[in-house]
C-alpha cells in the first residue's frame, strides 16, 4: 500500500498567494491611470494607453484562470481534509 502525504501548509500557502496575485491583477489598472501625467509626451501616453488596453483584455482572462486554479486548490484542501477526517474516524472505530 502506498502512503499519501498532503502538505496542508503548502496548499494553504498556494491559496493565499493566488488570492494576493488576484488582488494585484484586479488593482493594477488603477496604477496605470495614476501614471498618465508622468509620461510627458502624448506619443508615449498613447502607446502606454494602447498597451494598458491590451493588458486589460488579457488580464481579465488571466484573472479567470487564477480564480479557477484557486477554486481547484480550495476543493483539493476540502477533499483532503474530509478524507483525513473519515480515515481518522474509521481508524478509531477499528481500534474499539
């Protein structure tokens, strides 16, 4: 029989880090708006605006994928914790 080891600390770290990345992605468009006056040239400003518009489109897709992965991590944590609890309970019953 093979032993299965689950590193819960690692799974919770992944969950926390994905939440941090998601929050950064959600807030990064606000950073770009604050930079408009710093560009100096309207040509640079126009190029940066085109870049951020493109980035906004791709950021939405990345956010969706980050949220999907976060959901999978959460489901994995719940499934392993439930299994852990059930195995612990069955072991207690066998010892009685």
